[in-house]
């Protein structure tokens, strides 16, 4: 049974009727309802297209957080062959919110990183809902420095509500770890490509997203703070998250106009959660083109391009 979001209630009702009619037809072979089913399917398909053609920022935030949306491990599993995971920060512990390792993308050796939220209660708790502690960012630095040493492009999949704000994380230097990871991204002499596949939350996201090419899926979001957090600060009312989402320009479309990201990757009709394999394949094509555009650039040229790209954000507004 698919999970429907609040704004998908009319669609849920239609698809529920279709399921009931199919069940009725299966139970009673004398009843022919194929024409009625086809009519409802056509109506549902149009409603789905119309719904997702004009999503509001808060609705996009809901889609970006959809529990059935493909996560980093799904992208790695489909796009990266010969993947060999690497664990630990060599300082304190392993952080399961950050996955990464060596593999091949379209036959090319790469280093891949991703923030993983988990897909059920046990895995979400294990991965701390994708919110990394300092160990996760120090692991990311270790992997990126390894990639730099061996001349391997770095691909990162961003999907986090933000870095973990717990006392233990702060005691072990959360802010410093994020800053060092961001600095490491800027210093790399290899091509770097980052894709925001769900949520890109604050410094927790940018710590692995400071890349030569930054892309977002069509219904992903990327922001300095969650809409709920912004609403709590601005209006002292988290229930006004819808207003905050509209004001913050968190959508891929707004961020492309502002020059924060370079490309928007189209999602299947109804969002990536309705056709995960298709969404991942489209992302793979976009990553391939991005890496090809960086091919042949020297380490100094890559660093310069990356630095100028981020310094240019906001200059021409």
C-alpha cells in the first residue's frame, strides 16, 4: 500500500477505488469492469500530473521527505559497481549516517559519499535519521583526501535534515568537523559532483556538497534551516512552516535561478518515490554529463572553478 501525502488525498481516493474494482473483478469473473477501471486510471493519471505540475514549496518539502523516496544506498546500489564501503573516521568511531567508499561509475573509478536516512525503524535509528555526528564528517574528509591522493572523482548524494545537534556531537566538535569537511571539498584537486536527492539541510549538507557541479532532483529541497525551524524563530510557531518554506526559496527551481545549483534533474511523474529506478537512472545520466564537462581540467583549474562558483552566489541579485 503506497504512502500518500496530505495534498494527495483526492488521488488516494481515486486509486483506492481502482484497487477495489480490480479486487471485485478478480473475485467475480462474470463482472466486466475494465472500461470503468480504464476511465478511473486515466482520471488518476491526469490528476497526478496536475498535482505535481504546480507543487508549492511546502508540498515539495513533503515530497523530498517521502519515506519511500530512494535514498543514498539505492543510488549507490544502482549506479556504482564494485562498490567497496569504507568505515570509520580513524579518530573516534564509525558514523552510519554517512556511507561511502570506492567503486566504479560507468566503468570509471570514483569515490562516492552519501547521507543515509534508513528505510525502516531499525535502520533509521542506526543511521540517526541521516543526521551525522562529527565522526561522519571526519570520515567524509578521510575518504575525500584518499580520492584526492589517487586522482579519483568524488560523487556525493546529499539527503539530511542537518547535522546532528546533540550534546555529544557538540562536545566532540561538530561545527569544527563540518567546517573542515567543507574546506576539504574546496581544496580537492579532483572533479567533484554533488546531487541533492532529498533534503539538503544547512551545514550538514554543504559539508559534502561544496562541489564543482551541484545538482538537485526536481522535488528536492536545499536550505539553511528547515521550514519548521525558520517558522519557530520568525513567528514562534512551527505550524507556519508552509509560510516559511515559501519565503526561504528552498526549491530546486528557485535555487537554480539564484545560482546556488547548476542543474535540475527531472523526476518521474508523481515524484522519485513512484519510480525509483527511473529517477536513479536519470540521475546517473546527469552525473555522467557533469563529470564529462570537468574532464581534462587541471587540479588548480578545478579548485579555481569551484571557488569562483561559490563566491559568485548572490553577486548578481
